[in-house]
C-alpha cells in the first residue's frame, strides 16, 4: 500500500452554490403509504443539489449530502442551512462517518497510471476534527483505492464499532475465482485491506450471490449488515445478514428464504435498491431507484410501510437514505433535492 503515499489527488472541477429554495406549494402534501400509518413530507424540501446520491445524519449531528454532479459534500444543520461545502471530490456516491468524526466518501480519482491520465474508484477521508468541523478547510486524504484495477468502483461504505469499515465494490470482471470485482471488503481503521467477506461472491442467483453491488449498511451495534445490488439475474437484491460468533464465526443470512411472503426476501420486492439505513430500534429503510420508493421493514424482515409520493412530492430515483429522531432523509436524486418524511402519528 506504499503507493498511497505518492498517489496524486488531482481533482479540478467547478463547484456550484446552493440555489434558493422554491416557494412552498399551496396544495397539502399527499399521504401515500403501506400499512396503517402514513409518511408526510416535511416542508420545505432542500434543493440546490445536482443528482445527490447519498445523505447521512452524522454523529454531531450535522447532515452530509453527496452532491454527486457538483463534485462535493455539502454540510447542513438540522434546519437545512448550509454550514459549508467540501473541497472538490469527484462524483461522491456514498458517505459514512467513523467514531473520530472522519467522513469516509466513495468517489473517483483522476491520476496518472503508466504515464496516462486515468480515472479510478477511490475512498477518501475528510478529517473534520483537524479543521474544527470546518468542512471547507478539512484535509482530504486518499484512504483506499486499487489503481491496478481502474474499472472497479466503490458504491457503499459502512463503519463498524471498532472504526474498521465495510466497502461494497463492483466492476465488470467477475470470472476470477480469487479476486472478482464484485465483493464486500473489510477495511481496517488504518485503511488497509483485511479481507473480502468470503461468503459473498459472484455466481448464481441465490442467497450470498452478488452482482452489481449498489450499497451497504450496518446496524448501530455492528452485528447486522445489509447489502444491496442491482444485478438483473439476482433473485435477492436486498440481503440481510448477521454476524455469528463462536466456531465458524462470520456473516450468515439472517432469514430463512422458505418464508418470504411480505418480507425482505420476497422475490420481485426490489428492483434497483440503492441505499439502506437502520434506525435505533433496528428497523430497516431501503430506497429503490427503479421503484421510486422507500420501503420500511421491521427487525424481523417484514414490510410494514412505504412511500412513493404524488405530484410535487413523488420520489424519482431515490438513491440515499438516513434516519434521525423519527425523521427520514432521502436523497431524491432525479428531483435534485433532499426530501424529509415524518410519520403522520408524529406530526
């Protein structure tokens, strides 16, 4: 990994500012739902982004948005006011935060390989503590990349309690029995590769098979992991695992696929899941970009409610989700906004 010391982080892109918010609509918000309670949009929506791919409520708590086509991370307070924007980062698509308040961001990097300018997938650290949380001045360090495989991309990141983290990696070459592009990697807190998760590999369509990984999430205690994928042949595009200790320790499927009705494993439930998040009670929130929907599942894996919206509040290719204090934050990518939802019973 010595190449990390000299690899040049050359990112030069124009960064746009956040636009003014549009006037509030006069019609009341719609109330689409699955279940006996409904989600209601919280106004105003937050705009000024270009195809945002991820949203994260951090530990502080500030809110971080991967403003993908503006090549930056935007930092907001809970009222939606912009606190600052990061230095340029190429195409950020996923964000996590470790226990030291570092942001881990999956994006891309322009560099020189064998004398040729090449774009590769990369994971960056934004060291907020070193700038007293001034994101505009925070140092950005390359955390992890694989320049020998420039077609690989990192599409999801989730931090474990010991500050190591899991990366969802994808790419076009998956015939290698040793190192296929599609993999879930365990990376140490020192940003060194520990190992791929051995039970998750390309090939087949059943549980533990992976193709075109699009995201990853872990529970607060690090004992549960959810992987998301868009592979067209995949039977189970959202897989929910738990960490088993003792003899044969490792990640194993949490649910029995023979019981699938109205659960996370129901065939056809998801089409293009992009991101997921756990709340404090262990419920799982999944956004699906093809279904234009949010799905909410219990810790037992059963679907209890959802949201699509109508008119001005309809989701279009949602790609990121985070939950804080009974509010759901959605990166509504094709609407260029962050949409907030609350249950009607909490209003």
